[in-house]
C-alpha cells in the first residue's frame, strides 16, 4: 500500500511539473492563492474541476498579486 501511494505521488508530481514550477515562481513574485468563486480558466496554469455532464472546466482559486 505504501509503495502505491509513493508511486502515485511521484507520477502526479512528474506529470504536473510545469504547474508546480509556475506556482513557485508566482509565490516568489508576491502572489498567493485567492478564492475567486466558480469561473472559467483564463489560460494560467490551474487545478481545474471538470463537469462530467457538460465537459466544461471551472476554477475556484486563482493566484493573484497581494
């Protein structure tokens, strides 16, 4: 079980490297996560929520400058 969790975590991190690098750079630039309500993605890397019925993606949190 432990090996499966470690494998999943490693694969998730490798698959989302661009996202994590962008978030790290944004934090260094003085940005932080803010709740923006349900909205459409704007092209910035984000964790999206997909509505399975419609196929439409939405975001709830966005990195904004403090």
